[in-house]
């Protein structure tokens, strides 16, 4: 239970950070049979088309077993991509947008100083 509470706190911190960076929340904790996506955000650009961003939030209190970003395995990436594809299937409004996968990694104390936004963390 404590792990789930820490995960939700990390997601709240990430959401606040991303909103302050100008992104708009589309969905939080989207879950389907093939996987889950922590945050789905929209980035509106003045010069380009809008972008849908699928975001995995990872928190590690210690780097003893690797960093937060290192904890995303190839299997986890596949589940994220599959869940994103499912999200786009049931939400056709967003299909025309370019998409990207980002990671919010928090290592150590759960605060903005320890938060790293990894843009385009992996290809789909």
C-alpha cells in the first residue's frame, strides 16, 4: 500500500510540473487490458501541430537497485505502446496528432529538484 501511495504522490508532482510547463491533462491513470499509462497530456505549439504525450512516471527513493528511468524495461515499454494504441482507438479525436513517449523520473526526495523530464524517452 505504501508503494501505491508513493506512486500516486509522484504522479501528482509530475502532473503539477507538466501543467506549469504549459501542458494540458487529457487523462490520468488510463488503464486497459494491455497496460496502463500514468499521464496523457496535450502540448499545443504555436508553430507546429498539437502533440499528444504519453508519460510514464517513475519514482525511486534510492539508486541502490538502479535509477527510476532504468526501471522501465522493454516489456514495460511494449505495454505502454500497446496501451497508447488502445487509447487512440477509443479516442479518435487524438488520432490525427503526432505522439511521443516521455518519462518523468524522480530519484531521491520527492520534489521538483529531483525530477527529470525525459522527452521522447523511447520510440514507438
